[in-house]
C-alpha cells in the first residue's frame, strides 16, 4: 500500500508540474515549510522543496508565468520554451518521491514522472493554442486562472488521496493518447493559423497574381489516381479540412479546382492520403472570414458539403477562387437547335 501511495503522489505531482511547474513546487514547498502537511518517512526527499531558496526561485518564476500566461500568443511562446522544462521538472519530482522508497524505483520515477508531465503539458499547451484562436482576451485569462485553480486543488487532492490520484492520472493519460491524433491535428492547424495570422502583412497578394497550382509530391501522386481523362489542375491552395463529414476536421492538405468543374480536397490523415471530390454544377458556396481562418464551404447539389479553413497566408486568393467557383456552378445553357438557329439568322 505504501508503494501505491508513493506512486500516486509521484504521478499526481508530476501531472500538476506538467500544467504549472512553478506553482506546484511553490505551493508544495510552502505547505512543507509551514507544516501544513506532514511528510511520511518515505517522502522525506521532498523536504528540500520547503527550502527558502527553492521557494524564492519558484515564487518569482510563478509570478512571471502568471503575467505572461494571460497574454494571447505570449503564453504559447512560454509553453514552447517549457516543452522540455516541465517534463524534466515532473521527472525530478517523481525521482524525489520514489527514490526515497527504493533506489531501484528511481528510474521508474524519472520515466513515469517525465511521461506524465509531458502528457499534461501537451494537453495544456494544445488547449491554450486553441483558445488563442479566439479574438477576445477574456477566454484566455479565464483559462489561465482556471488552470491555476485546478493545480491548487490537484495538489491538495494528491496529498489527501494518493491512490485515487494514481487511478485518475492513469485514466487521463490513456484517454489523452487515445484521442491524441485528433488533438494534435487540431493543435497543428491552430499553430499554423496563428503563425500565418501574425505574419499576415508579409503575405500580401497583388491584384492579378496567378492562382497557385502546385502540389506536394504525396498530394500529386494521389491526384494522379483521381484525375479524369483530360482533366487538369486549375488552381490549388494549402488549407485544413473543416466540418467535412467524409474526412473529419483539421486534416492538412490542398483545395483543388480542376478544368472538369470539380473541386477536390487531398490531404494526409494518420499517415495515409485521403481525398474528397464534388462536382460544382448546380452547387453554391458560403464563406466566413474569421479571426484566424477564412472558412469556405462548397455545397454541391447533392451529397455532403466540402468545408475548408484557409490561413491568412493564402486567404487573399479566395476572392479569385470564389469567382471561379461561381462561374462554374452555373448550369451550361442548352445547345441551340436548328429552328432556333434559323430564327436567329
């Protein structure tokens, strides 16, 4: 039972460190220093967290993080820097807890503590990237404060219920990595969208600029399997899939218009190339300029619509593309018969 309690304490503190390392160290050390918690004999290695020097450094760093964490985009930069710091901190906490129980468990503490801290950090950093796509700052501030409150409650819960904490950490890790592919696709899309949004001034498109029509090699190979006789690419712009029922969201790929009055999406999902194509005739489109992504939906006369999200780097091409789609969505006029031809003459 003592081993399970130690493991629960180690993994619980590592998880809190993955969310906010400095707050975890500061609050845990302060509780030890002031006698708010009584450490079991096998947790004596944590006594060092209550040292005034450790408390001072952790407190100052927490104050810095508290300020930076409230600013959109700055918080994501801070999280990027701490991609290595937080897992290392979680590994050290795991080492301190389990090393006091059995020296053979030191390696276990390092490996498990670092892994749990990295998982928690990935969840936190990814969530903040998604929040940063919102143009208003209130959501960002509320999320930051909510994280701090969660860490404070989590530290208390870990000390009060270490075994239950271990169970909850295992459930969290398994659940996170089960949904990781979808989550990381969403993180990647948000990161690219934000970077292109920040560099929007560098992506100006002058009037009359030709639409791009090049594909990456994998997309090109997929296109060759979908190409109809005589069909050619009219234009192709990088984008991410939106609410596209056949493929799912946040798949990175290309929106392609062809000389056969078709639009296609070709992308890569879970290490394989995927695609979806619709005919334009009889269809229509809608567009929604957002803060980070410009959403374009092409709705066919029958079947599922195609929705894509275009970053600010390529959204200047959309007026030309929408005009191209509008022209090819109109049904072709019926051919003139002999009588009509004679009447015209």
